[in-house]
């Protein structure tokens, strides 16, 4: 089996779909080719402890494999793990998606030098959390929560494929999914 060439660390909330008949339209269904996907879930407010747990789950995979792209996709308060993993363990994501981010812009300043940050929000009240230096700030109007929205999944995948990967199609390697 050929190893997928893109690594994605993402929120379990965004990748776990509650409607199995919609799997192809979900984020997981759209990234089912050419990605090694590791998902995590926030279990408490101990961000540093959770950061250690996430690092233990991904450090061996990142060390043992050479990925063309390393992508982080966070949801809500989980978005803070992208800069925390960099600050604490030196894990660099070349692409960071913040979906309904609730943290202040300063938390993400360490990512400026090496990551393309995409800020996507589905709640109008989060318009104040726009990141002026982000590659893309986008409000997606949807009735469903962001973690259930096919529109959010489609936008993330479109930005990844066409903007970051500069591809029109993926090579066809089946994705690998692991839960941390």
C-alpha cells in the first residue's frame, strides 16, 4: 500500500458525521483520498495536557513519514492547538484552518512565518475574530452547525485542493484515519 502524501490533524467534531448517509459530502468523505487523517477531541479545558496527548498520538507518524503537506483543521476552542503544538513541540503545519475560532488573533501570530491560515466562520458574531493577515477570511451562511455543514466541508476541501495543493485531482491513494 502506498502511503498518503498529505497529513491532516483535525477536530473529531468536524470529521465525525452524525449522518452516515451523508459521508461522501462530509469532510471525511471529501478527504478520503491521499490523506493520513488523525483526529482528536477536546475532553477538558487543560489545553497543555491535551497538547501533550495529541503530540504523543502524531509525533511518530510525523517523524517516520515524509508528507508533502501538513494540515491542521480546528473547530471552536480546539483551534488553539495549532500554535500550541508549534510552540511546545515544533510541529509546523503549512496550512491551518480555523473553523469558528473563538481565540484572539495574537494566539496565532507564531504561525505567520510558515503557515497559510484560513479563517472560516458560520456565526455572524465571530466576524470580530477576523484575522487581517489570514489567506482567507470567510463567512459561510448555513442553517446547520459548522461541524455538520456540507458547505463548510466543501469550502475547506476546495481551498486545500486548488489553493494549497495546486491540484485538479488527487492521486488516488486511499486515506488512513486514526483517532488519537
